[in-house]
């Protein structure tokens, strides 16, 4: 005769069934003994997991990351999340009810009534059992609510970043109005606005040619009515060699060539204002460049820098300075190798006060505010040194971004990005750009800062204030040859320019090559050379003579060495208290006929 324990029905915990279905649909049914229902609820999720695993293992991870900015993908995630929420809730409730039902059925089958028939057992669950079910549903729903929240956060962020003008929902300060005060005084006397230009865009990047993206650091001050693009860096990417070159333009550069079209009819062939004011000068003029009220200024800056560099600049990305601080802080700061100490006794604080800044050399961990000071400080150094610091910050940030460390700061970072960054890069191009960026060795990134004396001339007492006049031919040549030139040649050219030797080339023989061409070639090498137009010589001198005056060989070792190697002679020293130059090159009949490469 079976014992009481042997005849007691197996008790199935409905709470345990609900918890198991929380872990994976169908597990609770299997625990309760409903195998067919377990298979029915578990089949679809198993197939989905297998499909997802196959996609993840076969598709490039950066291509997957690029999906995060696609509107259709974010919408799909939102819908699938709701479907998954409903499906899991149904599986949890059903497994709980199955356990309740089977328990009641077993109790009824084993209990005897006075009449000998099966007992009537109530199916009404206890309050404690219902409370357990609700607790499981709340826990399950929390994960889906979090997914929905971050999906909506991503959608809002993407809409802000990938919209040149942003939207009313984007967390950004009120943009500065474009007024006469926003524009360089030299560019405010303009004709009245004409007919609007139809909106048109540059053909998208084809994935094969050189990709050029304009990186803008803007200083928008609504209280002062200004909106200057103080940082202008063009990142040029060669998709074949996977190399990147950065071109920085000083904000005080003037007389930049204006592209053909309506803007040239208004400004003339050169923009006389400082280049950092060009955005404000054209943003409010629908008759100068295509685009909307939000994109017209950016299109104008892309066009004028493209004209200067001889490039087609396809896209732009802008970061405002206040947003930059929040981004760096959200990333946990940035480590920067400070190569030259920064000393600035007059750094503006945003009000009427100034503060003293000192950043010693060495590896430094910087907060957002400290990184902005490092990138913007210009007193005690120059715009050109500042441009190099800005490029160093960008490369450091790119190297140090760690997805794992960003997860705890995702909310803070999303708000910072949404209020700081604008770009016209198409969303569907992002996966391809991410793959391209991942293949680039940041240690091989080359930088050009188009600074005097190699690429421009400083004028400190101009009616326009401190300005830099560009050497357009040298700039275009550097841009054209950036991917083919030996980095050593660039460094040598910059070294010669830094010495700043004043050189004259004089004809010393009737059959000597053109002194003017030789001077142009020396300028191409980075030297400050000229041929001051003396009458042609009538002598028959053969050798080139390099005369170095008044001890200049001590100050100009690289220049003297380069000239000696170029002309195959040994320089001679001389003294002249009235001399206006450091070195005089007198040509002879055997002087090589040097000419610079043709301008782009």
C-alpha cells in the first residue's frame, strides 16, 4: 500500500515558473510539466537568438555600430522591444497560470469526496501568489522600459546631431543672431540681398575619392551678438592608403579667394574680412550660397575653404566651445601630451576679468574646462601654436574613447553631444566612415598649420588690425602634395621657414639662369627669398657665390647648410653694417636653373 508521501501530488511553485519564464520564455512551462507549451513559447526566441548571433559574428562590428544612427533601425528596435515585452509578459503569466492549474488538477484527482468522486478544488490564487507574479512582471518590464528610454534618447540625439540647424527639442543655447556686429567690419558694407539661390547640395562622397570634412569650433556668444568660427580644420582622408592629413587655417587670415558665383559678385575675388567672420557674413544671405537658413553659413565656409585649398569639401562637423567642455567631462577627461608649456597672462574668463594660465609640459589629464583653455589660449603663443594644440586634442580624444567606460555616463554624454555637435554627414554613410576611421593609424596622421612665414605674412599694424595674408600658391601646393610628400621634406621646409632668413638672389653672369625663378624656388623650399630686379650682369662668372653677412651663419644654420647643398658650394662670410639682408646669392653660368613646381 503506498505511503501518504507517495500519493501526495507534486507541488509546482507558480512563482518559480514565473521566474524561470522571466529568464527565458518556455522554461517555466517545462518546469511545470507542460512540455508542448514550453516548446511553443521557446521556439521563437531561440530562433531569434540564433539569427542575431549569426548576424553579429558575420557582420563588421563598426557596421553594426553605424546602425545606431539610422532612423529606421531605432524605430525597429522600439517596435521589437514592445513586441518582446508583450511576448515575455504572456509567457510569464501563462506559465504561472499553468502551474496553478496543474497543481489544482492534481489535488482534485487525489482528494476523495464522501461520495467517492473527485474533489472540487478552488482555482482562485492566493494574494501572495498574485503579488509574486506582479513582482516578476515589474522586474521584467524594467529592462524593456530602460531599452525604450535609451532608444528614444538615441533617436533624439541622432536627430540633433545629424541636423545642421538642430531642432527645437535639442539641448542647445539660443544661437547668436547674425548682425552687423557679428561680421568683420571690412565685410559689412555689402550690396542689398538679391534673389534666393535654390537649395542644392554637393554630390555625396563616392567612397573612392579623397574625403574632406570641415571641422568647426564655433564661439557663439548670444549676449554679444557674435558667432565666429575660430577653429577651422579640414580633415582630408585618402580611402586607398587609409591616411589622414589635417589642414588648419589661422582665424585671422584675410584675403582668402572667394569661389566663383554670387558670393564673388558681392565680396569680390577676395574676402577682405578675417576668415573666422565669413560664416556670419553669409549665414543670413540667401542669395550667396545654397542651403536653408540653418545650413547656408556652413555651405559658405565649405565653399571658400575649398576654393583656397583646391578641394571639394563634402561635409562639415561643428562643435561649439561650451558643448566641447561637457563632452570632454562626459568622457571622463582627456590625457594630452603637452609638448610646449602654455603661459597666458590674459586668458578671458567670459566676462570682463582675465586670468593667468600656466600648463606645464608633460602628460596631463585635463577636464573639459582645462582642455578648452589648452586649446584656446593664444596670448603668450600664437594662433599657429594654438592650431597645433587643437589638432592634438582631437587626436587624443579619438585614441582614448572606450565604449565600456562610456556606459555609466551615457545620459550625460547624450545630452552633451546633442547640445554641442552638428553635422551634415548623411546617416547612411556613418557605418562606412566608422570602418574607415577604425582602419586609420592615428600615429600616422599628418598636420599642416598654414602659418607665417611659410604659408602667409603677418601684418600687425594693418587698418584691419592684426591679420595674416595668405600665400595661396604655397598653401595649394601643400594641400595637393600632402599625401605624396615625404614628411621629412615638410619638416625641413618648416624648419627653414622658422629661421626666417632674408635672402637676395642677384645675377652674377650674363648667361646665368633667372634669378627670379631661383628666388621662387627658394620660397617653395620655405625660405624668404626675392630677386630685387638689378640689371642683368655682363660678366662671365661661372660659380655660384653664397655670401652670409654679419654672423648670420650662427642664427641660420639650417638655411646655410641647405643653400650649400643646393648649389654645391661653400658659403663665404662677409660684413656690411648697412646690409638689409642676411644672405646674398650671386649666380653664375654654372648655377642650376631652379624653378618651383607649377601652382595647382
